């Protein structure tokens, strides 16, 4: 292919890439909304663990008796 024929596709690609670059919006994205308020989950965690351990030990002892 001659140099003259290589310049035409290169020119077309240059123009198309330029159009794509101009079409992009330069504005930054809008800021994220604030996160929802956090709710504490540690209120009855200790109590739940104690009750769960009690029930687990109780069931284990009942099964070992049978």
C-alpha cells in the first residue's frame, strides 16, 4: 500500500477519536449521598450469647443422658 493510501485511514481514525474525546463530559460525578445512620447491634449481644450457650449446654446434657 502506498503512503498516500495509509494517510486516509489514519486521518479518518484521528477525526473519529477526536469526536469521541470531545463527546465525553468533563464534569465530576455528583457526590454520594450521606450514609444511613448506624444502629448499634451490641445492646443485647452478651445476653444473647449467654442464653445461647445455656440452651446449647442444656440440650447437650439432655442428649448425653439418653
